[in-house]
């Protein structure tokens, strides 16, 4: 499907509508997703909206069928979609925010670092320098509460997921899956290649917002030693 065939507005189920802006991981497409979310949050029909769920390329809108039917919300959303241009403006307040995340790479904290280096044909130190030498864009949160999907990783260190996912990945683990990188905010199963771990808490259900990294913000990883990791972890 060509980009000219987007955006598309589709029924997702009997109480949800899906708006697709493209079919790829792209900064401008992602900006439009969050621009539309902002427009809906500021709309005159927001009281009928139960939840909006953004992804890389689409926005799912769950609505109260007792207040609006599909035709009504499709028409309302269609007006906002037409008004929504390629808007970095929708996330401009967050776009300048840079999260610097300390990471201890390798060893027991990053058991797959050598695998990534071998796959890339690089030294471990080169992988660390490449991974930490980039400012990443938070495209979306998903998989687990507060899990940031980060775009912009250097393709030189891209690496496939594990063939068999781990049943337990410690909170704070930094991983690589294909051309993406991300951080596990909580302990969970997972199949990403683990290259390091951060000592800082990235999700707090009592905080506002609970997630430390929000879509549209930037992330940079700062290498630290294992001793620094242990010292920081004790103080958190």
C-alpha cells in the first residue's frame, strides 16, 4: 500500500476505531499519530472516548457506544485527521526533553553483549560506543507498562531476537531486537538481546506520569562501570 492511500479510518471492533497513518516506522508518521491523539484529547467529543492507544503508525480509539455510534465517531475523527498535518508541533513540548540513562554494559548485567558484537563483526567496546553514541526517539510505549520502543539505532549493531525468550528479564535491562533498542522497566519475560542494565527506576505506578520516558522524548545511554551501577542501585 502506498503512502498516498493513508490515512485510513477503519472499524477495529464494535467499540473501537483505528486510524492508520502509514505502514512503516517513520518519524513524521509517528508525529501524526500523537498529533491526532492530542486533537482528540482537546475535542468536543472527548467525554465519549474511553481510551486512545498510539503505536508507531496508528491510533486506536475506544469509545462509549452508548454516546456515539461508529458513524458519528468516524465523522468526528475524520475532521480531525484532515486538520492534522505532519505535526512535530503536537509533541514539540516533549521533543527537546533528553533522558540520560546510565547503563552498565556487559557481564552479568548484559549477557548478550558479546553475541551482538559477534553478529555485528565488531569489538564489544565498539558496540558500546555505537549504542551509547546515539540520541534515540521514543516512538511508543508497549509490551509492558512503560516499556519504551526506541528508534534511531545504528543498523551496524542490529541483531535478531533470541530464538527462545527468557522467562525472566530483570528490571532495567537494556536490549536490542532487530533495529530497535529498549529498556525493560519491570521484571518480565522477554526475547531481546540484553547488552546492559540501568540502575534507575523507569516505571512508578504512583508517579505522574508513571513512565519515566514518554513518546516524543529523546533518550541517550551513558556508560557506567559495574561498581557505579551497584552504588546507584543501592541508592535508588
